[in-house]
C-alpha cells in the first residue's frame, strides 16, 4: 500500500471511497473543486493538494470520481490539470460514470502522454462506498489493472475485468439502464398498490419473497417507507445515466423504448421541483 495515490472528486461517493484508501494505508493526496469538502479527509490523515497539477506531481496513480464526461476532461486536461503534473508511466483510474466514447477518447489522449487509463466505474451507492464493498466493472489492459488492483480492492468487494478501456463504461451504462428502470417500476408499483388500498410495507414483504425479489427493491423500498429521501444517487446522475443509455442505444441502432420512458420520467421529476438535485 505504498503507492503514492491521488484522489479527485470528494462528492457523495468519492469522500467515503477516499477514506477507505486512507484506512488501507495508501499515502493519499486528495483534491475537490469545492475546497471545504476536503477538510474531513485531511483530519482523517489525507494530504490536500493545492491544485490538480500538484495531485498529479505527488502521485503514481490518480483515482477520479467526478460527475460526468465534461468534469473528467476538465480535471485531466484543463489548465493545470492532473496530466500537467503526472509523470509518464502514471495511471489514471477513472471510476466516474461516463459515456463509453468519452472513456475511449480519454484513453487515447492519456496514451499520448505515456499515461495508462483504467476504466473502472462502480455499482453500489453510498453505503457500499462507505464499507468498501462496491462492485467495479473494469476495462483496461491486464497489466494496468494488476498495477491498481490493490487500490481497487481497498474500495470494492468485487472487481470484474471485462475487456479493454471502454468495456467498463459500457457495462456501467448497460447496468444502470436496469437500475434506473427498476427504480421507476418500483415507484409506479408502490403508487398503484397504495391507490388500491394496499400497505407499502406489506407490498415490499411480498416483493421480497417472490422470484422477482431484489436487494435494490428492498433497500429503496424501505427508504420510501421510512420517508428517507436523503440523496444517495442524485437525480442529476440518474438522469445523466439514463440519457447515456438512450444515446448509446441510438448510436448502436437499437430501439430502447423503456429507457426513453425512464428519461422522460426523470425529466418530469426535475420539472416537478427536484431541480436542486440537478445542480452540480
Ligand atoms: N451516488 C451514487 O449512488 C453513485 C453510484 C455509482 C456511481 N456514481 C457515479 O459516480 C460519480 C460521482 O457521483 P457522486 O454521487 O459522488 O456525485 P456528487 O456528490 O455530485 O459529486 C460529484 C463530484 O464531481 C466534482 N465535479 C463535478 N464537476 C467538476 C468539474 N468540472 N471539475 C472538477 N470537479 C468536478 C464535484 O465537485 P464539487 O464538490 O466542487 O461540486 C464532486 O466532487 C458520478 O459519475 C455518478 O454517476 C454515483
């Protein structure tokens, strides 16, 4: 665990993920655009980089957990970005959820600097992020993945190696198509049952006992019953991810009618007053 490591993006997911790297003993330099979000990790033993360039200069491996394609490009290639500081031979581990096309382009651009990319988005929300039990879906050259396997193992319970750079993001977008569809159907099902006079908790008990049971339904359904609507997977990311799936479908010549409906539902949720969750 002696690899000098950087971590950029201390949001809902990144902060607990970075904390697991500190706990595992990695010498860690963290950075967040909004600087005060670094304070707790500094108290926990991380160093705080003065700039993205400094994070690059102090690291062999830099993990990213930022919002989207544009944020990754800013962080890496913007003025004084990570790439301006990271030496040849370094590795970027991008765990953000982005499009496959952007991930592949990032890999090409990093390659021009002699820097490797490990495409490693994750499934699991804030709770598995805190317990180090995320599921990583990885696209990388096998040797690059082996170099950062201990880094990933400090944050993830399971690592799936799926192919070259782009394969991780393709799996993540395809997987979130299922997740966002399931969340939408659960909401519709609970609403319908309630209108019919059913009790939500009893509905969930039935759902949990039948062959379409899912830990996702149990976890999210319980939060709904408890009135616990604290953002874990913010609407802005659910909308981004369903739009990524819809765009991927179009570019691949597929008609993904369900995901088109999910996009419309999340757009309606934003219009209905959940806009705060759309701000980055
Ligand atoms: N939440 C989940 O359940 C979940 C699960 C799996 C994967 N993901 C994915 O993981 C990523 C992070 O999710 P999150 O829930 O942690 O999101 P979040 O709480 O919104 O955090 C986003 C992070 O990205 C940073 N950022 C955004 N734009 C930036 C820019 N242009 N330059 C520099 N930094 C920028 C933010 O910095 P500021 O603090 O300055 O805004 C913040 O640190 C997203 O791609 C999301 O889709 C989320």
